[in-house]
């Protein structure tokens, strides 16, 4: 059985690369790079996306390594790998959003096209998201979205999934999340606008994986993504071998965000993945002369999941995200 994504056709036992044309722009089109590996033997169809945020490079590099190392002759099932969803953000090195319309793709997924609204929905990002949703996610039996600390962020190694209420699907999502070997895992309820929300709506087992910092390409974080995907593929019996069991994995849930109460020069005093106590000082904000204007304290017991580490801050800028530890 062949797999067709746009104009890419991979017959059984073939690996094909190409581009999915998502949307017209004033000159040309936005073309999304995809590898399809159609295994010689039947099995799951695992879709992997990276670069939904264009400067989260460890996941993008991870997909390149996975695609190049996977042999169709040794694969059960198929891989559909989207190497960089947010092509404009990748090209113009823009954090979080598509620079063509200022939209965060992971807040509007699966996109709304054909809208008659003058403002809001229906812009370029909606067409990109919808193209990947229709051509890739809907063709998958399982889904992984790779992320990794955008330009102003540092994150620990953690994984999340969106639950559906269907135990059969949710148990697989929980297992996939576990087999990322992430330090922290977070099963969650459906929201709207995220890649994994759409997968859950399709009743597809899903995970989002985070590892990386500051828009850097560091071998450690690339290896984390590759190891996680390969371990999930072992769990799904797509490749040979038994999955590695996690050690010391902890579950997180909910939590709070902390924003700057004053503008100034921010210094974080903890690192991603640190466990903090309620009332603990986790950061400082100074004026330009170095005088303290704010001592940033944790409002809860929890674990640091995001640090927006760049020092210049305005009042209201995000500083930390802290999740609650479940066990």
C-alpha cells in the first residue's frame, strides 16, 4: 500500500522526500519539507512534526537524523516526518510565531480556512496548519510533536499528552509519554489550538516532547529527541528491540505562570527542571543601575518548566512557568 502526502508518493519499502505545498504567497508558495518512509512490513503510521516554532532546532535536527537512519526494509509501518512546519519562522529565525502574520501555529491548530471574517482567522498560518493537519495528521495512527526551547526560553526534558476519554487511546498516549524517558510527564485534558489537541480529537495517541534552550542546537538535546522517538518506535514494534524503561520519572499537572511586576534587568536563580518551594526566591529584577526593584518568589511548590531567561524585561513580560508535582 502506497502513502501519498501531497505530491510525495512512497510505495511499500520506499523512502521519499519532498515538499507539501501549503499556501500561496505573493511570489511562489510555502513548501513544507517532508520525508515519508513506507516500511516493508505492516504496522503503525507514526507522524512526527518539528519546527511548529521555527527556532526550536533540536527537534528539527532530530527528525533529520531519524529520517536518515531509518531503513524502509527494517521498518514495520510507516513514518511521516515533517521537518519544519513553520517554514517562514525557520527561514527568518522568528521566535514562536510565523512572521508573515504574527500567529503562533500552536495556538490556532488545525487552522481555519475559507473564513469570511476580515480580521483574525484564515491567514497564512491557518493554511499551513490545515495543510499539515489534513495531509499528515489525518493519515496517522500515532502522533509526536517535537519542541525545544525557543529563542528566549529554557525548558527541561518533559513530555505531555492530551487525553481523549477513550481508555484504549489514552493508555497508548500515556505509554508513549512514558517511553520518551522524559524527566517529567504531564497528561492533560483537551484545550483548543494545539497540535496534540487536534490529534486527540481524531482519537490518535499523541505526545508533545520538549528538550532544548535558547534556540541553540546542542548535541545533548538533539540526542534526547532521537532517543525518545526511537524508544517509542520500539514500544510500537516499528523497529527491533525492547523499549527502555524510564527511571525516576515524575508526573506534573497544572501550575502557574509568573510575569514581571516591574521592568528592568532580570536574573533567574534556578534552572529548568528545578523543584522549588512556595515563597522561594527564584529570580531578581534590577534597574539599570543594579538596584533591586523586584524579588521574584514562587507562589507554589512545584517544578520549573519554562524560564524566559533573557534579561531585559518590561512590566508584564513572562518570566517562569511552574507546574505542580503530582508524584
